[in-house]
């Protein structure tokens, strides 16, 4: 069932229906709280919505769940760069 919600979430995400995607991903996480792929997808959706703090939270959870997931590590690094740039711009 967890995979069903993940597939639905991905379909809605691909259709730019981010809130519905998040709802399905959250249902998947309720069934499997340490699913790095789902945590990563949630982070990606928040990044697409430009909610980088929330994205970072989920990428960190995904890395904690699977420290060797290179795609998640890449997303985490990219999000940290974006936030650092925003903080620098805000300080100027």
C-alpha cells in the first residue's frame, strides 16, 4: 500500500498538483516513516514550491534513513546552497 501512495504522489507531482502529491506521500510515510525515497520526494515537492526550509527538513530525514543515497545527498547539498544564497542576499 505504501508503494501505491508513492506512485500516486509521483503522478500528481508530475502533473504539478503538489498539494495532492504531498497528501499521498504523507500517507506513504504514515505507513513507512523511514522510507528514504518517499522522504526525498516530499523534499523535492517542497523545493518545487520554493519552500526550501521544509525541503531541507525532509532531505535531512531521508539522509538519516539512508546515508548512502547519493540522489538525496545531492538534493540536500543543492537545497543548502539555495538557502545560503537566500540568507546572503537577505543580509545585503
